[in-house]
C-alpha cells in the first residue's frame, strides 16, 4: 500500500476543494477558498501536497514553514478521503521524514480539536505530545503560523524523537 506525497498544482484544486467541502468533511476541517489553496501552492513559505495511495489522489496535506520565526514546521491541515486505512498516518510520516530530513526542522507542531480523537491517536502514535507553552512561546507560534482555536490544543514532535517513534509506531 504505497503512500506518497507529490506537490499540489492548480490542476489538483478541484480534487482538494471537492474533498474539503464534501458533506462528510465540511464540519470537521477548516475551509479555504480556491484562492487560499492556490496561494499556498505557490508560496515559498507554504507546502501543499497531494497524498497519493497506489498512485491515485487520496488526500492532501498543507504545512507552513515557520523555521525563520523559530517556530519549526506547522502542519496546518491533513485530510484523507478513505479514513481508517492507514493513509493519514503514512502520509504524515512521509511528511515528517521531509521536515526532519531535507528541511532539518527542529520540531513540527499542529493544532487538533479536543473532540478529534482519531486525529489525536494518529499524532500520538507518531510521537506528538500535547504542548502547552508559556505565553511568550505561544505568542511566537501564533504569530508565525496561527493561533489556537477554541476547543483545540497544540501538539509537538521534536526532531530528536522522530527516529525513535517512526519505526515501531508505523510497523508494530
Ligand atoms: C485524521 C486523519 C488525517 C487520519 O488519517 P486516517 O488515514 O484516517 O488515519 P489512519 O487510518 O492512519 O489511523 C487512524 C487510527 O485512528 C484510530 N481511530 C479511529 N477512530 C478513532 C477514534 N474515534 N478514536 C481514537 N482512535 C481512532 C484507528 O484505530 C487508527 O489507529 P490504528 O492504526 O492504530 O488502528 C483522517 O482521519 C482525516 O482526514 N480526518 C478528517 C480530517 C481531520 O480530522 N484532519 C486532522 C485535523 S486538521
């Protein structure tokens, strides 16, 4: 079941927005306009990836490169079409390989809603832990990426913990 990431292009817009706005997902995931997705695809500080499973689009992942602001890599959004089949975990693992390998990020972090237990399970299994920083760090993270929404919290994975978590967690 090979899962791979490839850079999104404007030709992927219909797939990405169709998935994001589908009745199954519209309540559970942030909503962007077409222009916001296109801007993220073109920005040097944003990463917009199509998740492919067996060579077929299966979801997407968006990240912000906040390293210059000492705020690591922020995983803004991950969404897969067919849930519970390992695609999301595998895709995020591939992205973390990039974040801690090619990009040499010191840490990656994200927001998750308190009620989103499936996503929390995926993140914990990959080694993310809840992160409640002091106000100065919280402000830096919020300014570099975005602030934490009501009912959500931050989770963080340090680069030094990635090598340990990815092997056993993905191949128990
Ligand atoms: C979150 C998401 C990306 C995860 O991808 P996925 O392919 O569904 O996840 P996986 O199949 O890799 O793993 C799901 C795990 O969660 C577990 N799980 C499923 N439902 C769960 C629940 N209600 N509570 C806790 N764990 C749950 C599964 O058992 C599985 O664990 P396992 O592999 O140890 O059995 C995907 O479900 C999704 O797109 N959700 C909607 C959007 C979203 O919430 N995105 C994240 C916030 S931006």
